[in-house]
């Protein structure tokens, strides 16, 4: 294992720590973990980004894609910020009140809160205000209120939720689980830059990892579990003063993250875990690297200068070899 070199962590970090992904338009987010399976594959566009399903046989392909598309639509109705009547949009519009939501929304909010606690706030669902108003600091995830009995969620005035960093990867995992349960076959599902597999393929899925969609990738494989890429290169633009910025926000400042890691691809048991680890690495690589190593995950990291480092056994060949 090579040891990556990043700048030292910032001192005296506030309690409201960063989230690694903003809710930029899905088409602008990086699709940097891309499948090149030899098995039959069906791809389509969704509000969450490019999606595909790969199976060993073609006979269930269209119906399997329908299952995945249904999951993505369910998640979109729950948390998609671009949908005016999604539960998260209603929560944001009614800040200061407890808002009745559907059970799936409650579950996704809880998943996002668990991710925030796991990453010590580095993947923070209250990133929404900083996304809408660049330069605004993120509010603490501890301000989110969840009423499990009455199935309600609320945030204080001025707080906006954005579940981009966790909801799409959960949807990829859930799609793979449902398809595998339905047909009993190995399946690979891709949504944006998240890959989720279920079942045991006869041979590992062939995958290419790159920093941005459409650029030459590094071939690797995925036998099981999930893989996700977070990259600061996927969506960049210039400010009026000519400064080049990207979509990965640091809620401590509301500005693009400058942690020293520009791209992180992580293998884990699920796409959700891979996503939060990769997102965390872009904002606070020191803490994320320790967490990745402790859990014996695998990662490919690219620093600000383009140097590549690997953590663990890249790619991890088997779940049996990971804790």
C-alpha cells in the first residue's frame, strides 16, 4: 500500500463540518466509475444521472431496468430537490415546522444522519443552503428533527436539506437487492458514479475508473459489493473574478473544498458506504483515510497534483477478505 500525501488538517474545525457533494444538476455530476460489462446491459437517463443494469442473460433485462427505474423514481419523489412536491422540498419550504413525510423519506433522512455522524459531519445533509447560496456555511446536522412516531421531519428556519450524497447510492444498492431477489441472478446497477452489485457473477464485472465521464479510465473489476467515485473535476466553472471552482463544497466556508484530494474511488460492501467514504475523502482526507484503512476497504485516491495512491487491496477481490 502506498501512503498518500495531503496537506495537514485545518486546526479548530467548527462543529458543522463538510459535505462532499452538492446538488448540482445530475447531468453535471461525475460519472467516473463506469461499467464495461460483457453481459447484456440496458442504459437510460434519469433525473439522478445516467443509469444502467447488467445481467448475465438478456431475458430479464428490460424488467430489471424497470425495477431500478421505479426505485429511482421513489427516491426522487422523496428527496429530489428539483421536484417542487418532493418531501425534502416541502421540508425546506416549511422550515421551522415538523412536516409529515412518507416512510421512505424518513428512512433516507435517517441514513443521511447516520452518514453525518459516521463522517463527523463531513457528509452533511444540511448542505442545501450552501448549495443554493454559495459562500454560506452549512448548518449542523444535529439541528434536523425526526419524529418516528408521527413520521415527520423538520429543520429550523434557514436550514435546507440536500440528500444528494447518500440517496442516489442507496437507490443503486436497493435496486440491485430487489433485482437479485426477483430473478436470483447476479446483477450490476449503475447510477451516476455509483455501482452496486448483488449475487455472485460467474466472473467479476469489468469496470473502468476515471476522474470524469468520457475520459480514458483505469480498468479494474468488481466481484461484489459497491464502488463509487467522488471527484472535484466533474463540474467546474469560473466565478466573475476568473477563479476556477468546483461543486464539492466545504460547509465550514461554503466554498469549494480544498482538502488536497481531488478524486476518490472506494470499494466497500455497499455503494452507500463507498460513496460516503469517497465524499469524505475529498473534504477531509486525513480522517477518511484512517476510517477506510480501519475497515479494510479499498480506495484509489488522486491528489491535487494528479498523483495516484492506493489504499488496501485495490480492488478488493472478495467480501470475505474485508472486515
